[in-house]
C-alpha cells in the first residue's frame, strides 16, 4: 500500500510539473504548441507556407509578410483561420493549412511568437 501512495504522489508531481510547463508555454506566446517545432511545420508543410509568405528576408511574396503576425493575430484567431482561410473572406485565395493536431498547435505557437524586428 505504501508504495502505491508514493507512486501516486510521483504521478501527481509529474502532472503538476507538466501543467506548469504548458502554462508557461501559453504565457510566453499565447499558444499551447512548441514554436521551434512550429517553424519546421512552416518550412516543411505541403504546400510550404514559405512559398507564398515571407518572414524577414526569406520566403514568397504572394501572401502577406508574416514577420510580425504575432502582433496582429492571437492563437485563437489563427486556430480558426488556418484550417479555413475563407471564414472571413470567401474570396481569399489561401488554401486550408494541412497541419492538424499537434503540428497545427506548433505552427500557431510559431506564428504567435513572430513579433517583428
């Protein structure tokens, strides 16, 4: 019985540490994902976001520059927009982002972290 109590205490401690880490990530950038992994999603998705969008000096020019998108849009807006870019404007030419689940969360975290120079 005693070892079960210790194990339960360890599980609860790990859960608390995990929640603190997740809360810190959200507090840092307003999104639950990992911005480092999100940058990889941005660069390697199919189609590649960087074909149309620029960040800094690299990327395409067809879509808007995303260098400071984190100053203009929050995680909630991006979570609604990316899977359905036509939700605000049916004439929008941007295709739906193919990333789902954790990849989409990571992409949103990356975009929210972009605050410009």
